[in-house]
C-alpha cells in the first residue's frame, strides 16, 4: 500500500483495479480504519489490486473531483473508473468482501 501524492495520481488510472482510501491526518475514524485497510491491502496486492491512500488535504482537487464528502471513503477503481465506494471504517474482512463483490 502506498501514500499517493498529487503527481502520482495517474497510477490509479493505469492500474487494472485500484483500491483507494481517501483520508486525512487529523481524522480519528481514518486512524481507526488504517490498520484494517493495511491488512486487507496485504492480501489484495497478492491478487494484483493496487492499493493506496490519498490525503484529501494534499490532493484536494482529486478528492473534489471524486465527490469525497466524508472520510474515510474507499473507492474501488477499474482502469480509473469508479466501480463502487463505501464510507466509514470497516473491518479487514468487510474490505475484502467489498472488493471481491465489486471486481
């Protein structure tokens, strides 16, 4: 899993599947969710799903372009196109289920 900076956003469009966590450093629910997201990503990356985190404060326009209103918000992209999303913390198992259901 990688923290994606503004100049690296094209990686989301280039990936077959990309699971992206929109978060902020100051967000307590984001901090609670981080370990579960990270553990899910360890498994998903073995399945060729690109995983990353986008800080809404440093990539503000990208967050706006994707309609991020609440954090954490997780979006599954396929070749840069949104497949589905969820908001709020989830368990590792729920993240995996979400991805597998929407691939």
